[in-house]
C-alpha cells in the first residue's frame, strides 16, 4: 500500500461524507436542459453553481459555429501546436484575442489551467521571484512550483503587505513577477489593481493578472479588471480562460512585450499538449464576437448578481465583501455547511460546496455563481431556498 498511504486522510474524509449521506464532489449532471437547468438524480435542478456568466453555452450561434467546424475540420487536431495542431482557426482566434485586448500578441492554450502552468513556469525560473496573492488559484501555485523561482505570498488584497515584501527584495524586484486575479473565484472580490500597478512601477517589477472570472464581467468592453481600473497598458501579461464567460474550454495569454511570442518555443504545456479542437476554437471565436459586440448580457448579469447578493444579505447571511457574479455565503462548521448544501439540492438548487483547505482562511462556503441567463424568478427561487435554511 506504500504509494497510497499518503491518501489515508483523504480516504477518511471521504468515508465521513458517505456516513453523512452527502456526496458533493461526485454530482452527475445527467442531462443539461439549459444554461441554468439540469437533471440530477432524476430531478430537474436550478444551477446556481456554474461559471456560465454570460449564458453562452446554449447560444445557437456558438453551437452552429462548433457544428460547422466539426463537419469541415473533424473532431480533433490530433497534434500539438508545434506539430500538426495549428489550424487556421487557432491563428485567427489568437489575432482576434490580441485585437480585443489591444495587444500585438496572444497565445492560446488547451485549458486555462495549462495557460497558467505554461506561462508562469516559462517566464520565471531559479533566481527569479514570484509574488502571489495568498488566495490565488491552484493553477497559479502549481505554475510557480514548476518554475523553480522563489515563491512569496502576500496577504490577500493587501497592497501594504505587497509593498513590504517588494521593499525587502531590493534589486531582485527587476526579476520579480507579481500575480493577482481580477475576480477571486472563492469570495468574488476584486484585486486592488490600481494600487498594485503603482507598486509595480515604483519597484520595477512585472505584473500578471489572471482575468479568468472577470473576462466578460468587468470593464466597459468586458476585458476584465485591468480595463475597469484603467490599467490595461500597465499589465505585462493577462491570462484568461474560455471556460467561463465564453462558454467552452481553453486558455490564453496576451502581452505587448516584443519577445512574448518566444514563449511558444519554451513552454512545455504549449509544446507537448494537443491543441484545442476545431469545434472549441470556432465556438470561442463566435462567443468573443458576441462579447465584443455589446453590453446587454453583461448588464443582465450584473442585475442578477446584485439581486442575489442583496437578497441573501437581507436574509442575514454573511457574504463576500462586494456584489459580483461570484456570491460566496460564509457558513459555520463543515458539518453545518454539508447539511445546508444537501438541503439546497433537495429543494432543487445546486450550488458549489467549498471546504477547507480550498476555502480561504479555513472557512466553509456555499459558493453561488450568477449567469445572465438566470431569470428574475430563478433568482427569487435561489433566495427562497436559502431562506428555508434559516427556518
């Protein structure tokens, strides 16, 4: 059993969940009915825990683009980007992403996780420093570990703590990469980007912003927190994903640095991973056009986000610090949180369950994600289900 002994603690935790009659990490979506509805365990359930922020997964234009690409180019590329896996669509998507962000270059990866792994572990190495917000995503942590760089964490959203660590680095700031997120996936709060940009300039460091949860959500054109904060030109690298607002799967990085394109020849996760399928690329290109064309979906998303946040706040729940499409509900003990998650599902509402160590500060959360596709009645149903938790 030697190799598996390290999983003993996970096994015990898994057994404890089974004893409680709760299985939150193995929920099967038996049938997807719409962007906001699915069938789970034979029952129709309202989805309040996906990252389908603009509701584009069922958009007929995206579906038709994917079908057309599959019929003409096949189901997959069967090769990496550096082999036979660069189709015309991949190059077109990179040009369109670069244009969308006003940058000269973009690189597309097969997933958002791989984009972070590839860019961080290639840009930084032994002797460099990576300064990351303590609440950064697991893919950012993994990319840092792979790099071999010195990893320093600063307190979540604390520009003062970041400055203290930059000051201690002295001349090493010239080879220091600061990494923050536009909207943090657990609590739904924004990074204080304007303050962080000022520190980056003051100390001569580099800055990467992961806009995974803020692409399509923040900014006049939906380009994320960097646009909203007026800092697009001051961010060295913007990372994003296609698996949230754009309704597909994949990742990307854009940059204005002249040597940025050289990452293609050094990033192992780009060199040795099969490229995204034609269907994925085509649907993302269509979704990006929809995002760039107007603000109606984003306005509807924010109306729903405020409606849910305000509704849960009025019920007396402790929430994340500000209304965003990620609405985190702070709960009590792990057992209480598990029971609440199970009760919500029994009422036909699916939300995400977040337990330590994934939850910040060792807390347990019920994490709701709002979509532009949610109706006002559906938001009311979610609030009503949470009200029942207090009865």
